[in-house]
C-alpha cells in the first residue's frame, strides 16, 4: 500500500474528495481524510486499514478503549473517530428507510464492496419493510459453517424484526451465485420460516451493481 505522499496529487484522498465529492472515496480513503495523518511508526493508510478491520468486526459503535488498542491509534484520534461515527449515526442512520425493491437496499451496503474478503450482511426490517439495522454477520467465504442461522437471526430476533434481507460482496466482481451461496440461502429461508422471520432476498453485490436471488427466482 502506497503512502499518501507517493500518490499523484489528484489521487490523494483529500484532493480526490475536493474534486469528486465524498461519495467517490472508499471507506479506507474516508477514514484517511478523517484521521488526517499517521505518525512516525505508521502511515495514515495503514492506520485507516487497521481501524476499518476493527469497524468491520465490532460495528459502527466502537469504544475509545477498543480503538486505542490498535497500534498507532492514540486517544485523540480514537475520540475523533467515535465522535464522528456518533454524529453520523444521529443524522443519517438508515433506520426507517423503506425497502420496496432490492435496489433500495443497495445504497446501504454498496460501501462494503471494496473489501478484499466476503462480508456477509443482514438487514433487519420491521413489518412495514423499514430498516431497523444493517449489520455484518461474518467475514470470509460464504458457506454453511460460517453463516449459521443462529448468527444471522440473533440480532433480528432482538430487533423484533419481521423480515431480513441478507447480502454479501463478491471481491472478484463476478456476481453469479455459487453453490454455497444457494445452499446458505435455502438454509436461512427454512430457519426464518421456523422463527417467523421472512428472508426477503439474498443480494450479491460489487461496486457497480447487484444480483438479487429473489428477482432471479433462486430464493
């Protein structure tokens, strides 16, 4: 991974944001802008990657203590990240967004497309198909060993969700569902029927588009 100073000027996160807008930046680049700089031991991109890995693991409400446990993160940067995430959550959280079509879910998960490993996500919905929460369930290849119904439905049960949409990214860019993708979908649908929580769709996505198993008759 190159240091910021090694990138052409128009490819540096801050300059890219000025030129193209914040929506054009990856999560890694947005964190680099937020942090501003690294330190003598670690550059800002490496620091951002470490923070991103933690956020993918613990969600969007880390504690200062969890952040300062990351090598290179002091209390000042940890406080900045925690405050920034809380401000964003209060202002633009997805809670209440209504899902009528699979394409309505895509903006809520698209930012995960740049991950180098598959991220399995679960969107909890209420009876009006409004979003309660979006969470990462597991990281790694999608199979029945990693994506177990008890992990997928644990939070939706607490949410009192009526339905869920599950999704995962394909880092290769190929959106065709694998045999494991289809098997996991069948397993989750059956478990959801037992629990009274409908599985409305399984979406496979990359940065440019999505593939809906529901729309393609594979749910």
